[in-house]
C-alpha cells in the first residue's frame, strides 16, 4: 500500500496546473512561503541561486505565496508572476494559499508538525520560513524565516539529502 507523502498533496501552481508537487516526486524540495512585499524578499535571489546550483543534484525550490503576514502578498497570480519574473526567479511557485489557521493548506498541515533546530513546531512564524522535504516526500528540516538561503546549516542540510 502506498503511504501518503508530500508529493501526493494536490496544490496548483501559479499558472493553474494542479499537479505541482507530484511533478517533482523523487526530488528533494525546499518549500518556502514567500511574499513580494516583505523585507525578507531579498531572499528570492538567494533561493534562485540555491535552486540553480543544486538543480542537477535533485533540488527543487518551491515558492508558496502567502498573504497572512502583514498582508505582504496582496497581488493576483499575474502580479506575483510579474514580480518574480522581473527578479529572474525561475523556480516553481504555487497558487497563493494560507499556511496557518482554519484554512491552512494540506501541504502546510503536513509540514508544520516538524520541529526546527530550536524545537519550534506548529504555525509558520513569518514569510520565508523554509521546510526541507526528502526525495521520499517526508519533512526532514525546518528553518526560521531569517535563515538566509546561503546559511551553512541550511546548505549542509540540503546537500545531505541530495542524490
């Protein structure tokens, strides 16, 4: 019997295709809730660099637009795509979703029980919180929003999961 994994969760990409996660089955994922109006949006460049430098090793960075923190992602899918395109962001983005609360998307219901190095579980704290998902589809790491994409601890955790 097939055990449900992150890859089995349906989520639509920014262009309206519903199979975003299953398309990346077998890859290591870095799932990051993003917001273009956030002071941490400068992390987009670092996430793009991370995605590019580890793509051939099986890493896929997935940006998850969310407007739950300071309403810093109020735009439409088209506006989010335009913002990212202008910044040469090529990694996949999901539709805008809720990561906390009663409307929390099933993807984040699967990710948020995982603890970060300080032991934090549960609700996402702010934009750019990062979840590492193994190629088997299991959450294996969680990093605070202020952890930069090139942080040695994050990079080391990613590299340990690559093929």
